[in-house]
C-alpha cells in the first residue's frame, strides 16, 4: 500500500499540520485513528499523508477539494474536541499551514 495519497489533478487544498508531541500517549493514538476515519467520511476529503520521527516531531498533510470542505472539517464537533485535547494534552508545539496546490508532479517509483 502506498504511503502517498491518491490525489486528483490540482487545484486542491492542503492542510499541513506540524507538531511536537508531549510525552505519553494520554489517548492520543486512539483519537488519531478516530480522526483519520472521521476525516475520510467528510465531503471534499481527498486523502492524507503523515509521518513522525523518533523525537516526536510529526507532519500530517490532509488534502481537501476546496476551502469550504476544509473549513467544514475544522468545525466538526469531534474534531473540535481533538483540537482542544491537542492544545492541553498532546502537543508541546504545533503549526497549521493551509495552502492551495496549483501544480503537482511525481518522480520515479519502484526504486
């Protein structure tokens, strides 16, 4: 299974979430799995790519059809709870960046 999201031709939007985790799980893994499942059910959701290093720095990029879709996802009640817990329990620091993807291309595969 590819770790790359299968995306349509641009334009579309990317939400880039970079975070440094706090020590301990405190329910994080379960909520992260739930958020992934819930996001995938939202109108306009296109896919996600995510990675985390051994020091707790993670980058998750979710892709959305349009700005309306990503704004609607931000306001889903369960996602609002996850955001609150992220601020108070799971992250020492984070940034959120939103970008409109206007061009995209791929390189070699199978190497």
